[in-house]
């Protein structure tokens, strides 16, 4: 049954968006031809390449929706969607700038002071400034209301931060993190009160970034420990005590994008290249099933993008994209792990075994990062219940 919480208007791509798509595809083809990158899965988390990010910035493909005064292009959310969709489909190395472009910059644009906007946003748009997410904590799990990292004022009015964040992707490559902290004692009557967000320079004294290796042996996850880290007063993001509202708005950007169902697209493309010649019935059935689910997710995700373009915060629909999208990704990897795979021809599907192996190692994290699916379903339930 349709409700106002999820009954979002359909989005039609504009001529400008489709012209931009052709431009991005031409750029990707050139990069591949010259060895600019090698396609991989989960490239928005594991594909760190600052030089590639800078090339995107030079083309105006970072901070695309922001005002020109901050380095943006003042383009639509849907035009930005086209760019990231094509980059993800190609398995391009976009991890260095990903968080900064997807959510940190938008959060600063929405809530930051003029000082923060002018200092940081043009550098993000240029592909020269990268951000990590400082939300999850070792003992809080997906319950952000349970965070214990504290920030107190010192005699100079600056903030002094103590605590730890965990599962902090690519912090070792980033310049800043937006850190959710407690600036007032916890109130059992209102668990969401007393929290604030600080923009923290990760090169500050007192910060330790401890690597956490994942199953494939690589490191993009970290524990970040803050030991009396001094953060200038001017680095407060938004209003003191308004951190919960701000982080909720940030999560709408984090959860609804195509990365939630396109992390494994490069693998699907390789499988298609393998079976296009044989086209056996079981292979066609599998591709049809995966394609139908993919297209449904893309439809919902583009509708969320349309709402964001209008200035709305479709949190329930964003949670649905993340929940169903990551479940689709896990199911895709499982299905392709047991699928009939024909002998590959020269150049066709050559990367399938390596991509499948990598996807299998990354798959356990799909339904955890950005909020577990159990938490997301509770958000959807509460949203529909109150619709």
C-alpha cells in the first residue's frame, strides 16, 4: 500500500544529464585505454587513488551541486547521480574523495559557518581534500545515541576531544573527519540531546589511527583514538547540541546512493561478458532476475535523488535503498559464486575470477556499513507507522 513516506515522484533524466553521461563514458574509456585504472568491486571504499580524484575535480565532477563560490558547478543532483553511477559501473577508484563529496561537503554546506565553507569546500571540489566519518564507536554499534566520545571547552573556548571511533574507512588517507561527540551529559529522557559535530583535522596532536585489516588483508577500516585533541572553536559544525538532527540529515545522503547496490556491478558486467555468447537458459534466468532487482533499486534511488534535489530529506526511502540494495549485493555474489561459468574467450570476462574472489571477501560488510539492515528496517517501520 502506497504511503507518503515512500510514494516518491518518478524522475526522468534530462537531456543535460544524458549528455553528461556520454561525456563521462568517454572519459572512462580514455582512462581504461591509457591504464588510468583497473576496474574492481567495492571501488568506492577500497579504490583510493588521489590522482584520479584530482582528475575528476579538474573536470568539475566533484561538489557538482554546490554554489560556484565554493568551487561547485551548480548542477542538479540528478546530473551528479549520472556521474557517480557511471564511475561505479566502471569500477573506478573513487574512494579517496567519496565521503567528502557524498556527505561531508553537503553537511558543511548545509550547517557550516562561512569560515568552514570557504576553507574546505573548494578543496573538496578540486579533489584535494578528503574526509572520514566519525560516527560509530567500539561500544555503541549502530546505536549512535550511545556514543561516549566527549568534547569539553578549555580555558580558550576551544574544544578538547577524548574517545574513539571505529570502522572509520580510509582515515589514514583523509585530511579531516566530521566527528559526532557529546558536548553535554547524556539525558535519559532525550537520548538524542547533547550531541554536536566537530570538523577535526586528522593531523592534530593526540590522534592515533589504528588499522583494522579486512578478510582480503587490505586496510580501509580503522579505529581512530582521540586523546585530549584540541579542536578550534571555529570547527564546530552547525549549532552546539544539534548534532543528532545534523547527522540524521547526513545519513540521507550516505544511505540512498547507487553505491548501495552497485558495489559489485563490475562483477555483474564481467559475468555478462562471459555468458553473452552462450546464453544458456539458466544463465539468462539468472541475469534476468538480477537485472530486474537492479532496475527496481535504481528507480527508487533516483527518486530519492530527486527528493534531495528539491531540498527534502527522504530518510525512510533512503533507508529502504540501503537495506534492499545491500541485500541485493550479497545475493548477487552468492548467486554468481554457484553460477554456470562458460570457458572465457580472449578478453571477454577475463577478470571474473579475481572480481568474484574479491567480492566474496567484501560481501560480509555490505549489510553492516552505513547502519545494519536491522536498524534500517526499524527506521522504515517507524516511518511507515507514522505515515
